[in-house]
């Protein structure tokens, strides 16, 4: 019996001795580190504009448009001066003179936003309403100069903004564009005065959108000599120059 027990212990010891080297090799084998793939960060999208940023952007755009408009007006004036020097000049005894006025007879339901004038296809005057300065003027001179006798054409473009109140409040913000042209005859040794009048036609029974209209009042007088021209866009005299 003791011999069998001794034999069993010997077998257990031998088995343990054979397993230990294998376990030691497994313990010593390094564990492979996991491979990390770099992740490209997603670029952040543009942040939405705040109300102040959107307003500043709009103001900048408007400033650029105003600068562009001023440049166009400057080029138009330069072309007009060249036209006067090369074509429209002439002797007082044979030439003619034209004086053009803008007159505003529109009611309070319409605010004049801008005007543009051309004489024989050449721009001579453009003005945009700023702080109400254009709409407040009842009448102002837009051209005063010598022209060759004969037929001449005036082309005008007015833009009005609806000024609704009471039962006409729906007019607020509406735009009304009026385009018109007129041909007049300039006589030699004469001054032809043309008043371009924006007025409301049709009376109170007419639809408001059909009321803006243009008429041309003509006066012809003898040319007595060079007249002092009023600066374009300025009223001819302080009296009765503003709309009430």
C-alpha cells in the first residue's frame, strides 16, 4: 500500500515538472499591442451669423453700392461736360438754351425715392432720396446749358415708395416706377424751359397704383445772355422750394 502511494506522488511531481516550462513560455510571450488608426478631425462648419453681423454685412454691401453709384454719376457728368464742349456749344446768335426743372406734385401717399434724367440719351442727373432730402424739394433745376437748335428728347425715370396710412396702410413699402420721354423743339436765340412734373392723375376715384404720372410744361423766351445756372439738384430760390 505504501509502495502504491509513493508511485502516485512520483507521477504527480513528474507531471508538474513537465507543465511548468510550458506555462512559463506562455507567460513570457508578449501580448501584441492593438493598432491605433489616426482619426482625421472633422473641420468645424462656419458659425451662423448673429443679427449684428448680418446687419454689418448688409451695411457694407450698401456702402459699396453707393460708391459704385457715385462713380457712375461722376462718369455721367464727365460725359456731359465733354458733350457740351464738343457738340452743344455755339454762338449766342445761332445757338439755343435749355433749362430743365423737376417738380413734385405728388400727394403724401407717395414718397419720391429716386430720379434719373437723360437728354438725347446722355445721363444728366441722378439723385437718390437720403434722409428725405429729395422728397422734400418741391422744385429744383437739373440742367441749364446751351444746346444746338432742333429736336431734343428728355427721358425720365421716377421711383416712388408707398406711404400708406389709415385705410391705405397696404401701400406701405410698395414701389411705383414711372418712365417717360418727351421731345421738344429748341429754337435758335431762344430759351426753352421744360418743367418735368410728377403728379397724380385720375383723381380720388382712380386706383392708387395708376395715379403716378408725368407731364411736361414748356415755356419759351428770348435768350438775353448767359444766365447763372443753379447747381443741379438745388431749388431755384429759397421761397416755395420745399413741399408742405
